């Protein structure tokens, strides 16, 4: 005798079998590819995977697509809070990352720059570098490409400070340059880079055509490191690095030449708005038209520089004038931009660790990305 339960299982199995018979097998060996040059409104979302850092990733997304499936274009891995750069000259991605021989249990450490092709998202090369790059939260200023994209610069902290230089054309590590008392890298001129120093000055290192140091220069003290330090990064536009300070001033630095020139600081806020201060993981960005975007906190004060903000202020950087205020749909933590013309977009990582998209400069909220990385700390415009 067949029990009622067994009969139900037989009927369910028969129905499942009929449904399976209608399915067609997918073709095997189909490999899709992306354009060698990405559409300019695409974005690169850097997920540091904060809770399992060896599994970081950088996602290629189309932020204007309607569904998560259409938004997601591909992914490259980025192990252990990696640094990310992209070349428009060679159509490549560069990831400075760290591996340990025993994984999460440690072992021998190896640092490399992994090279990925734009179109296939396949690894096309790997360059070993000194195992000393800084292990900290991702920052755009922790690595850089020189303006001609010949060299990649990688900031080291052991706690001695230096910069590793990688020749991207020859595919090799070429030099480690000491930057005592000064950290991070802002490329300037053709073969120079500038670092922020602990006393409030800036040090510029000059390189020869082989990527070796040939000298350096230093500015006077430019900011008070105790009263009003600069953020570790700048909004870049037209050869000028606009460094926001914790209190809400802008320190402009002309980085178009081999030596840098500091301009006079100016305020983002009026005298009656000093409670508004910049804040977040990356509270600054610029767009293709040269406008600046700053993430602002209405309850700014001592220690709020990482808290994020409720508005983004749109600023004409050349005229030092605020043009608009974008009231965010969600509290923001980090900014990134992409696109030109009508495709200009602002990406805001929000407090729920999702990415909100706005059309700029008007500030129209488009949607929250359906693609949902775990900890998207940085968003870059694609090339």
C-alpha cells in the first residue's frame, strides 16, 4: 500500500520531471567580452569586503541600467584592502594587492600589482613589489599613475614611509623612493609626485625617465595639522588639487608642473554655516565639467571628519562659489563621479552600504543600484 506522503512525493517528482524535459541545455564555452573602452558613464565600485578582506573585489557596473542583472558587467578580485587604478592608454586595470602563503593564518607575505584586461577581465600579467604597501582603509591617494601612465606609484608604510615605483610599460618594479615624514602620492608634472608631510608642508619627489629619484623639493608649512588638517586626498580638476580641510576650507595646490604651488585657502561655508563640515571616507569629487562636489555634515565638529553627510554641495572651483546643494536621499559616506554631458553621474555610498546614483549637476536622484556589494568604500569613473 502506498502511503499518502509517498504518493505526494511521486506526483511531485513526476511534475518536476515534466518541467525539466522542457528546459533546453545552455551552450558551453561561450565567453562574453566587454568593450576595450568603457562607456564614460560606467563606474568601478571598489568593495573592500571589510569583513573578509582577502576576498575584495572591484565591480564594473552600468549605473543607468534598470535591473541588477543589466547593471552588473563583471568583476575583478582585489585581495586584502587593495589599491586600484585604471589606464585609458593601455585599456587595463591595475590592482596592488597582498597575499599570504597560509591565507588568513598568515605565513609569507607577497605583494603584487595584478594587471587585468578591460575587455576580457582576465589577468594579463603580475608584477611583484616590496611587501610593504600600507594596509589601511582604501584611499585614492594611496596609489596613482603618473600623468603619462608610464609608472604606477604605491605608498608604503612600515611605519617608515616610501613609494614603490612600477614601470607599467616594461612590466617591472624599478625603485623604492623614501619619503621620510611624508605620506601618500599625488602625481604632478610628468615625472613627479607630491606627499603630505606631518608638519603641514608638502614634499615633491622628482623622478628621472627610469622612475628613479633625482631630487625633491618642499613647500613651507601650508596648514595647521592640529587645528585644521587636510583630508588625505584632493578633488582634482584642471591641474589643481583642491584639498578640503576638516573645518571646511579648501587648500588649492597647482600640481600641473614639476614643482607644486599653493594658492590661498578659501572657505566652503559662510560665517553663519561653520557647523557644516566635510565628512566621509571620500567626501570630495569633481566632474567632467570641472565642478567640485563635497559631502557635508550639518552637525560637524571635532572628530566628525569620517561621519559622512546629508548633503552634497556643488562648487565652482575656479570661482570659489557654491552653485547648488543636493539633499541626499540617504546619509552619504563616499563620493565618486563618471560621465560627461547628459551622462554626468554622482555615486554616493550610503550608510546602508549601498550605492545611490544622482544626475549632476542638478542632483536628481535616479535610483539605488541593484548590484549590492558588501562594503563599497570607493567608486571610480570607468575609462
